[in-house]
C-alpha cells in the first residue's frame, strides 16, 4: 500500500475528505522525523515505537576492488511493533 492508497483507505473508513487525511499523514511523518532527529522516541500505544540507533564507524571492504574503506558512524531509524500490532498480524 502506498501513500495515496493509505489516504484513500483512511478517507473511506473515517469519512474525512482526502485532503484533510493527507494533511494529517504528512504532519504525522514530519513530527516523527523531527522527534527522531532530536534524538527522541515516538511511542504509539498498541502500534509500536520509533527510535534512533547509532551505528558506530567501522572499516568495510569494497567488494569490487577488495579495498578497505572507512565507513562513518550513522544514525539509523528503528521501529519495534507493539503487542496489539503483533497480535493482529500473527498468522
């Protein structure tokens, strides 16, 4: 499901118009991004949590040339599903 399909589905379920649903989804993603960028955590009870994990600098190998290269430390966004979400998708 892509963003426009998500907007359509939410619009049908809530009877809100697509324009308002799009604003809410866009705002939600911006707030999550800002919070993570500041080093915070976003928890949506029953759905899951977003946080930033730090991957330290390391030495890697270029597979084409076998040359060793330095890879910088990076921040990686992480997501852990909540209990309710896990129960809903379990087969």
